[in-house]
């Protein structure tokens, strides 16, 4: 029996390859969709539908957390003018990874990670530091896997394209919308 791991998923594209890679590593991923940062609601629904399609394809469990944008807006208050990849992003990562850790604890899953790190636009070291700090706080294990390595980003895009998953053109939050 494979060890369960709670995989925080930011979108179907980003989690396409990580689900397979985690299985190759001996884990059984449970996908956790918690993204109160996504704006507007229509965008959230498109990303959620893509995640549902992916989880059906991979035959893996999907847990969908309640969508509540005010959770995101409350934690980034005062950071609205921060540049993309700045302090606002770090706070957003912490919000989502901490909720993932809480859910892992609730489900008695001792390992968690995130698909966010597959993006070439996200800093693996920063996400790893945030994840490991949260893991210590919750007495869990954060699995730091740089899913981009060994053509992971290419592989995730091939899977997403084969499933015709919705492809977004911004990270998701209101402050990163293309101008």
C-alpha cells in the first residue's frame, strides 16, 4: 500500500505530472483544491473543472475546499501593490500551504506538498522554506519535490494538452490579472 500524501493543487495543468511523479515515488496523492486567491469566480470555476477532469483521468481522490475570496483578501491586506513574486505571493503561499497542513492533520495524512512548484514562475526555495516551516508547526512532513526537474514542466503540459485542460494566463489573483 502506498503512503498517502496531500497534494495542494493550484490548477489542473500544474498538478497533471505531479500526481504521476508522486505515485512513482511510492505515494498515493490525495489532491486538495484550496485556492481562495483565484479571481474572479468564473476563473475559479474553470480551474476547478480542469482539476476535476484531471483527477477523474488519474483516478485520484479530490477534496475541494470552500471557495472564500475574503480569506485571501484578509491576509494580503496592505500588500496589494506588491509586485508579482513579492511579499504578497509569499503570504498567499503560506495561506494555502497552512490550510493544506491543517487538512492533512485532520485526515491523518502525515505528508503534504504542492503542485505550485512546477511553475517556472514560482521560486522552489521560497515554497520549500514555507512548507517546511509549516510542517514543523503541525508535526508533519513537507515533501520538497521540484516537479520542474527532468522535464516535469514539459510533461505536465503534455498531459494537460492531451486532456484539453483550461489554460490560464495569470497566476490567479486579482492583482496579477494581465493589464
